[in-house]
C-alpha cells in the first residue's frame, strides 16, 4: 500500500511538473494567455508618459476580432493591453477582474469584449477558470452564481490548487491543435445559426453590466462593454445599448448586427483578418469618442 501511494504521488507530481513546464511551450494560446496575464495584473492607472491604461478582456471574439498592434497605433495617448482567454463568459471575467484587482491591477478603463449571449450565460470556463482566474476566497460565491453542484465545486477547489487539473482542457486542445492542424478550416463549414434572444433578456444583461461597472469603479476605473460584430441582424444589441444607458453603463456597438458582410467572417461567428481590420479601426474611433482621456504631463 505504501509503495502504491508513493508511485501515485510520483505520477501526480510528474503531471504537475509537466503542466507547469511543458504546456506553455506546447500551446501557443497558453503562452499568449500567460504573457497577457502578467501584463494585465501589473497595469498602473497612468504610465510615466501620462497615457491612461486601457485593459480589454474577452474571449475568442477578441482574439480574432482585434488587431492589438493596429489598435494601439490608432489610440495615441492610451496604453492598450489585451487579455483574451478563449471560452470565457461574463462570470469568468467578473471574478477574473476581482482577482486582477486584488493582485494590484489598476487600469483607468476596463473593456469587456463579448457578445450579449455571453453576458447572459451562467456558465464559467470550468477548471481552467478556477485555476487561472478565480480567487479561492470567491469559490462559495462562484458556486452560487454558476449553480454548481457539490462535485463541481470540489473540482474547482482542487483545480485552483493544481496546474495539471486546471490546464487539462488546454492540454487536450493543444494536442488536438498539433494532431488536427486543419481543424479551423473544417469548423468554418460546421457553424449553425443560434436562436434569437428575447428582448426581455436585455434587463438581466444590463443589470450584470452595472454590477461589473460597480466593481471597476470601486477600484477607480471605468467600464464598458464592447459588442463584436454579428453576422445575423437582430434587435437585442440595440435594446441593450438603450437599457444600459438608462443605468449609466456604456455599451459600445461599432458595427450593428448584420452590418458587416458574410465575407468578413471566417466561420459565421469569428471575424477573419479583413473583418478584424475593419472592426479594429472602428473600435478605436468609438473608444476615443466615448472615453476621451487627456494625457497627463509626465
């Protein structure tokens, strides 16, 4: 029994060590996420040159939708940092921002770049969220908000402590990325049109955005939702802009649903490089207009 326990401990230790040392080299996405996280948690309110820090967080819609180099070029006087994590939703970022703020991040402005559907979701990014975005002290509140059962809450607890448990999904995705390098080309032909959201859902979405804004305001920063372009026309986005404005929450809609042509999307949901160039250009315009920070003297 002692030998079996020792072997099991060695096995688990090897997995933990491999997850910490090998995954950032195996997965380009994980390497990018780790680098962006280090930048995000150390953001000051203002930089030595007087520029204001702008932190843009989101999911794969942000990864594919914004050219970070071009956005920074179009926003002089702002120091723009992007921190996208694939698979994340509203709850991931609400608790993820709480962790960033607790670690000292102090951006002047936080932009959440997700769709309205993502704002309404009660899900999280699972064990990956628990490991890289959640404070352990927030676990009871996370469990209530995400409606987790006892088993799922326990898995979040252990994933928060273990790199291996927290990155299993990323490891699997990295291996699939190596095994099926043409998967994105196949995915472009498999997308389906999502059902329309009821207009009444905008009240819940606006309330959630107000809660996130209150969180950012409590640490001295502003907040806004940036809605990426959608292929299909709908009325939820415009209704949310109006409802959020009533609560004094800024919602930025650079392109209305259906405004960009189908050839700007690579899979009906994510933008391709041409669509990203157009979205980046207009995002810079609406951001500067909505938040005209003045450069303070160094």
